[in-house]
């Protein structure tokens, strides 16, 4: 009986040690995200980019880091990287309205009529806080002509 108690106490100690270590690791990981947001807001784009990338290394499902990276690549006119990051956000959370909105704007910029139409329909279904942006999307979509897409792709 005494041996069982010692084993039980030993297992509890191991469990507590593991919980303390994993909690400290998660705290430092979230610091990458928080510090990245802070630097992004201070317009320190390259520094924030590195922190968002580090956050993704430790937390591959970091929806917010992917979203900020997409915004950074949008400023740098790197459409392919912006698209990759926006699609990553939507894989993690298909109802992320900001990512859907930004991807729709990107598809309009690329003259992709069919994708834009699908994304606008999706945006209308999922929007909660950005619903006022529907008007902007529809106005830009009206200017997007399927003929432009054919000319652009040739």
C-alpha cells in the first residue's frame, strides 16, 4: 500500500511538472503574437513579420498570425504570399470574415470574376461585424467584367 502511494505521488509530481513547463511554453509562444501585433501597430513591419512567423512555428493553427502576415504581404504587393496566408486562415476558420473580405478584394484585383462571385456570396453568409463592407465589395464587383478576366488571362 505504501508503494502504491509513492508511485501515485511520483506520477502527480511528473504531471504537475509537465503542466508547469507546457504552460510556460504557451505563454512565451503567445508573446510572439502579442509582440508582433504591437510592432505591427507601430508600423515596424519587418520585425512584426518575423514574430508572426515564429508564432506560427510554435502554433501552426495561429489564425491571427496568418491574417497579419497576409496584411503585411498585401502592403508589399506580394499577392501570392498574401493569398497563401489568407487561405491558411480560412482553412483554420472558414468563417473568418476579415480573411474572406481580404481574399475577395485580392480576387477582384486579379480580375477573377468567378472566384470573386463565390467569395461575395460566402461573405454575405458569414459577415457579422464587417457587413457594411458588402457595399464596397458589390461596387467593385460591378466594375469587374467577365470580359476583363478573359483579356487579363491571355
